[in-house]
């Protein structure tokens, strides 16, 4: 082997070592933390991005973090509805869902998309467990509606989550598992076998709130929130809940559910909510384990990384570790 190739190899190894060193304070900060990740958009379509996401989830688990995945499946649902000749219509950023469409959505999310996510995560172990919101009454919801230009719109079989069964989630997390939840809910006082379709962003927010998660991270198809779209130089890296609430009415309809979900999570006690670009490989690791991060973060106050060599902070002289 030539000296040049050896030097190049060592330089590449040095870059990797520096990346691990940068990640260490953040790994220490979030060890044991519960992080809810909403997975969707084009990150679910590309096989390379699918595996990148699954590898990120496995990394989080091995780093001592407790990840929970909540997913939709918009591209897959639209494709199947089109094949079956069922019209897709969106209002206020949400899919209008007939009873016929609800059955198809349940089939696609629970029977196809959920299985694929679980199997990819489990290529790095056997931790992932696939769940529908109907399992163990994990997600219970009421029918909801939308308001467009002052008019109330019936969205059909679309629900708003009223209750999350955190007991089953805590049992799985305590056992070292990774719950992977598709955004289908049982209707409170509804008929058996007739699920409600729930916006995955809002479902992830409800799960994060119920679990008192440290972070809610939502993968999307844009780099983050823009103050003045389509001006790409107006990307907002950090925003307060009060500023976001003022900005909300002016946002694109597709971004409204995401930012509403982020806002609701923060107002209910989740420490940080992030909107990141799922089209970028390993975007989760870049957001959590680097000082710069990517995308847009909504927060009341910053979480700083735990400094190295603080492991004994708080011990008094004479204290001992066994």
C-alpha cells in the first residue's frame, strides 16, 4: 500500500474520530431521554434514505436514547388510492378520508409501511416493535373537522387524538424496545373496525406530550421553516413558541399541521421540537449530535450539551463510587 493511500486513510479516520468526539457531549446530555420522531415524506420513498433513517434509529438506541417512531405514509397511501380509483383530496393540509379510504389507509400503514420500517430497524438488532394506534387502545381519538376561510369542513374519517396509552409504551421502552406506531386511531365510542385517520405530525405531537419527551423531531421534505417563503435565505434555525404562533396563519397549508404539532408539544411540556429535512441522509444524527444542528428548532430555552469530565459533578469530598 502506498504512503499516499495510507495518509488518506488516516485522514479519513481522523475526521470520523472528530465527529465522534463532537457527538459525545450530546450523547451524554440525552442518555436515557425519550425522543419521539415523526417519519414521513420522501424519506420514506428512497431505499437509501429508508435505510439511513433505520440506521439512525438503531444508533440512538445503542447510544442510550429511547426513540419512539410515529409514521404516516402519504406517498404510499396516495399511490394505493390512485390504483383503486379512490379520489384523494386535501383540505387545510389534511387528507379528506371516506370510510372506503380509511380502510385502504389502515391496510397501507399497518400492513405495508409499518412492516418495512420495523424490518429495516431490526437489521441492526431485534428492538423494533410495530404498532397500530388501534393496538391496546394506544391512540384514542374523536372525529375532527377543519376550518377553511371561516367555513367548517367535514374531513370524514379523520381524528384528533384525545388519549395515548403510555403504559404500553413505557413497558416497551423500559424493555429496550423501539415502538414504531402508525397513525391510525380507534374512535372513542365509535364502531369496532372503523378506524380514524390521524395526521402523523399531530399524532407524534400527542405521543411526545403524553410521554413527556425531551424532544419531538419531525422529518419533512423541506430544510425547515422559512420566514418568507420562497426566499430560501429566510430559513429560521430557532424560533420561540410565541413568535411561531404569530407566524402560523401565514404559513403554507402543508406546513401548518407540522408547526401546529410542534407548537402544541412545546406548550404541553416537550422541551424542544424540530423540523428537519428528511431528504438528507442521517439528518437525525446531524440534528441531535452536532452543535450546529439542521432545520428549525422550536424551544422556550436552550438545552446545552453536558460538558466532558462532568461525570462526578455534585459529589462531595469523601463520596465513593462502588
